[in-house]
C-alpha cells in the first residue's frame, strides 16, 4: 500500500501546526515502498529543536502499518533518538499484546 505526500502531511498535522508558527517546513521527498524520505527546512534549519521535531514526526509515521522506515535526508534525527523510539514502540506493542491475550484478568478487584 502506498501513501501520498498529502497523507503524510495530514498524519503529522499537530507537529505541522507548531512548525507553521516558526516558519518550519516539512518536505516530503519520496514515499515509495513505504520508505518515507523527508527534510525539515525553513525555520527548522539550524534550530536546536529540530531533532525533537523529527522524533515526533518519526513516532507518528512509524505507528502507521504500511510505513517501513522514515528517513530524514539532512540527518535531523540522530540514531540514538531513532533507537529510543523503536524501543518505545516495541514496548508499547508488547504491552498491548499482553492486554489483548485475555489470559490476565482485566480491571482491578477491590
């Protein structure tokens, strides 16, 4: 399943609202094969918050089933942040799986 640039920008809407206030621009360069290539430009260039912005975008897009990878062409997302998000998502998935198993009682007995 492919995703369009418009769908990507819609998915990161809350982040884009903040970027708009600071003249930041997300450019979608490529969306082929579920590998999304982005760059953060405009007010993002040289901004110390750009890695955090990239991390929020990465997290939002990686939640989508048909996204394999999110690549920031200007290196806006350091590898350690990418690893942190991947580990967080794996932990969330494991927690959701354990809740869905039905083996453990749900709720709290008082």
